[in-house]
C-alpha cells in the first residue's frame, strides 16, 4: 500500500500539466500511465501547434512532450512516476485505487486527491471484415510511424475527415505512403481547412457523403468497397472499389471515464464533448470532492486545451490541500481560464463552448 497527496491517472498532456502544477505548488504527486513512456498523444504528433505563445504555438507535439518531461524531471523530488501501469479500480468505501504494473504486479495506493486524465479511446465502425489485419485506428498508425518508425502499408484508405484523419493522412504522405482517398460520412469536412488544404494540394480526393461498407481480402486487407449516402444517411448508388492494403479509421474518440463511473461521480451525456463526462466546477473538480477531471477524459478537444485544463486541475488540488492561499489561487485560476477561453474562441470553438456549458457548474458545496 502506497500513500500520496495526489494521484494523477494518465501521463498525457493533461496529466503531465496537472502533475507539474500541483508539484510546483508543493504537492506530493504520483503519476501512473498505461503506456511504456509518458507523453500520451503528444509523442505521436509531428505537426506544429496553433494558438498563442502561452500554448507553445509553432512547436511540434513531440517537442512539447520533451519540454514537459524535462520540467517533470526537475520536480522528481516531489513526483514519482509509474509507467506501464494501469489504474484498474477505485474503491469508494476506502478511496483506494488498485493498479497493475507489467500485467502481473498488482498494488494499491491511497491518495488524498485524484486527477483523472485518462484521455480517450478510439471509436470504430462496424463493416464487413473490419477485423482483418491491416485495419487500424488512427492512433495505432501514429504510434507505428511516429514512435516506432514503421509505415503501416503502401496504400491507405482513410475513413474520416476530421482533424485526426486529415493530419494522419498528411503524415502518411510525408512518410511516402500513398493515400488512396479520404471518405467522410458527413456532407462537410469537420477538420481545420489548413489541414484539409495540405492533403488536397497533394492530390488526395476527399469523398464527402461516403462510407466504407467492406474490407476485401482473406488474411489481410487487399482493398475496400465504399458507397455514397443520401440526405437520409442511407446507402445510395453503386459501390466503388478502392485499391488499398491498409484501412485507417479516424471516426472520432470517446472520453475514457471508467474510474469516474466507479467513483460515483455525477455523469452527463454531452454530444458536443463526444460522450459521457463528469459534471465539474470551474477548477475541474467533479461531484466527488476528492476527484478532478481534465483533458480528453472530460471531452474531446485539442491537446493545447488539455494542458490548460490540467494546469487548472493541479492548481485546484494544491488549493484544496492548502498548499496555495486563496488570493494566489484566484489570480492563477483567472489567468488559466483566460487562456482556455482564448483557445475556444471563435466559430471553431462554438461546439466545445456549448458542451462545456452543459456540464460545468460554478462551484460545488465542498470544503
């Protein structure tokens, strides 16, 4: 049994930021992450970030991960890290979290506070033969290419024209992989036009109002059938065969909230945030007085926003543990929310603002 002031579950952009903020204000922190190394999605992202200087605009994702990890190294007296470790269970009666390291070492930790920064899981589409080797989620392809330097195939069909689908398509092209087409069920491209323009300039067709209906092949992907959909979202016209050896699904993410359910947090289904999320206050505290949530675990958004949310959660924990006085807490909270509001400004942030408004209260009645 271990004990700590703060347990951060997840070592991605939100979790690392929460750990750094809490530790910089004097908290004892333990970080657990299921991956072999910290950084989460940042270590897979080779594109440059948007936003302001505060959000490291112009810096590539994997470089931001290095910056955060270097900052964490400076806090090693206050921060302990366990990688290849999954937080599997939360026991409401004791507040204990059960963890598994290396799939065979089970241990428990009792934190005073928790930041749930577990990120998101990829959604998949049901279609015939979607279990063939060569059918990947976009995150898996990013891991293969940007972490291990392995291309998934020679010719890829991308399913989904959101930011992830567009960015991964461009990364595939940069790696010398042919992108046969991008198919998108919706009548419009949902990702940023700057990403769409890159792949269009390189000759990749984007087929709106289309979907995949079958992967071809016996033991591996050898092609795919796609088909158009009408205004009622029903298949229409003749199927079209696409020559490819890889199918990449970039059809969205869902917040990973298993431990929040286990802890009995008040949960809400918010379509704008892509699934169930915990109701929380302006410092990222959930209805459970000892649990905060940040990043994609509280709604799918850009990594820049996840890092600011992590900072707010870490600050909230430090204040709850009396490591920071009310005046300093209020000043820093205002600064972080201004940065977060700037990231969500404009028409591109309207959906997120709407979703956040549905699940955020001003303050819980907690001590």
